[in-house]
């Protein structure tokens, strides 16, 4: 859950120069920022462009007249999808942290810190295999969400990303420590996996598609990261190395976790950990990491929305509007978490609807539209067509399946069917 395939410190450093104030943020990206010929920069030869602007500039140079005249809508579309995706991340984090303090009985959710409060009285010093506990919640899950709300509002008021980078470092340290303890436990006494099914049913796969895309989707950060690198020509190596490490960790964690627990694998692997203080600390460390990375995920929609909102008022009202929009957006993620407290399905839904479009469909179609008239190779064309079709099918069927599951009683959840969410 907290291992989302993103380098939080790098993202904070790359965005810091672009977030001094709402007015500076809105004016730092202009069409006049052009690299002189021969300098290393983006192939669009613009500096400090984000995903939406890159889409707009790309459409402005394509051969199709209609697309050139409507290029600005490409920017609006991408910006809208980025807002939906990032606020979806924040809403998931809200549920994650609330379930951290209290988990409803029989509620299957993708939380790493469940029953910390509810199970405190049965936590022991001896780490034995976990038994399923039927506990009566002391307080409603919504109470915990509302308790977290003011602290997150105060957190997003911090606009200096250098300050947040300190917290991000702490989050990364706690995540690494948690992962080490989880691997240490699940690698002990793994039974022979001969009786385990090799594949899940197709409905579970559709939910898994949205979850996987949600987890790895970070395309909105690609250009900002490359823009801020001292040696942007090395970005491909850094990207492939970082993503390879994350993929390997996911494969090992999911495979070993499922081999260890089989059909008893819970929606989050931490739900299978022993109920002792050592592994309760794992859940606490994940909670700390998620809390501080909330502000980072929140920064992207704030960077898109706040400059526009501030531009509509006088300078004397700029700070008030800035803080009000930040508070309103955090409250929106809280309300969304209260209305749909199903982490596994919300993750799959957000991944299917917007993440698949941003990460698969739009990049592939942009390459076709821009370079098709420039003797694009058949291999490249076939690759882009296959990726866009995969993204489209995943978007349609993954969205349908997630919405269908949301309409079903909670005990119909498929989160435990194969452990694909482990």
C-alpha cells in the first residue's frame, strides 16, 4: 500500500522550485521559456512543463488541423484526470489512516494498520501466528476520519516543500523498516505451495488491473523530475532502475505472502501479522509514512487548482483563498472516504478510470498522432496501438467491475479470493 512506486524525496526536491507561492507557480510556466538550440532539454524545447502542458504543446505541433486548434483541451483533460487521480490517492490515504485506528468487524479493506486501537487489549509480547478476532468496534470508523481531518488540514498548510522533504525522509525510513520486518516474518516456515491455485478468476483480475495501475501510475511526475535533474540525459536510467526495484519488491512480497498464508491472505499483508507489539509497530510505522506522504500527493491538485482560484480575487484575499481551497480539498477527500470506505475497490476504481488513461492511453495516442506522419516504424505503431487498447479495455471493464462490487454487500468482496492485493 505505502510502497507506491514513487521516490517521494525526489518528487519533493523536483517540485520545490515550482511552489514558492500561488502567483509564482502560475507564472513560472510560460511559452517564452525556450531552450536555445543545442541545450539539453525536453524534445518540446520548453522548460518547466508539466504533463498537461506537454500534451497541449504536442497537439499544437501535430499535422491534424482540428487537433492543433483544440490543443488546449488536451491540457484541460489531463489536468482534470490528474486532479481526480491525486485526490483519489489522498482519499485512499484517509481511509488507510482511519482504519489504522479502528477496523470494522468483517470489513475487508486494504489497510496496513488495522485494529491498532481495537486490539490493544489483546496484544501480547509473544509473536504467534495471528488468529482471526471478532471484535466489536468501540467507535465508528467515521469518528476516526474526522479526528484525522484537522491534522491533515494543518499539514497541507505547509507550502514549503523543503520542510516536507524532512517528513518525507522519515516516511521512507519507516517504510523500509516496516518492509524488512514483514519480509522477516513471511519468509519463516513457508509451506509447500502445491495446493495453491495458480490463477484467480477474471473478475478478480479486472480489479487487480486497476489496483496495479493505481500503484505504479506516476506519469504526472515524469516531466517535473526530468526538468530538475542536473543531467536529464540520465533520466531513463534512473527511471528504469527505480521502477525495477519497486516491481521486484512487489513481486516478492505478493508471491511470498500468498505462499505463506494461502487462501487466508488478507486484503493487506499486515492483517496476517501476529498480534504482538513488534508487528503492531510495523503498522504504526506505515501509518506515519502515509500521514506525511499525504501532503505530497495533495500538492499536485493544489498546484493546478489554487493558482486559478487565487487569480480570481484581489491580492489581499489571496492567502485566505489559498488556505480555504486547501481546507476544502482535504475535506472533500475526507467526505469521499466516509461515503465509500472500501479501500480495495476505491483503489481499483481510481486506477481504472483515470490512472489507466494517464499512464497508458494518452501517451500512446500522443505518440501516434504526433509522429505518424514522420515515418513511424511499424513496430512502434503496433506497440502504441496495443498499449492504448489494453488501457481502454482495462478502463472500461475495470471501472465496471469496481462499480459493480461497490453495489454489493460488503461480505461479497473479492479481496480474499486469491490474495492479489497482498
